[in-house]
């Protein structure tokens, strides 16, 4: 089931209610990176794994506890914690 971007809840990551963050997409859904709301070493890490504007990201699987989540990013499976993925603004493809 796809959620509209307007259903995303804003929070500590600086996202407004109209913005969707990566941690909100569900298994099997694909979204496109719009922006990163992080700084310092975390921003560098996200950029290094290919999370730049326009990159498609598919949610592959959530761990049994829900955190971390496996995403397909540029052909590689990457696990991100919810705290980190909440700083990645996306839009559905």
C-alpha cells in the first residue's frame, strides 16, 4: 500500500508534514531521494553510499524488531537505522 507524501509525519528531523522521509516507506515500495537533512559525518556517509538527489531507493526488508531496514541503493543492499533514514527526504517514483 502506497502512502501519499502528505501522510508523512514531521518530527525531529526537520521534515514538514508534507514531506516524506525514507523511514516511512514500506517493504516493496520505491522512492526517489529529494534531499538530505543531516550534517557532518552522517551526511558524508549517506552521500558515500550513493544517496544523492534523484537516486531510487527500494525498501527490501525490515528486521523483526523493525530497525534496521534493508534498502536497495544503486544495486547494493544497505541497512540503515530508522534514526538515520528519517533524515532522508524522498518522494514516490
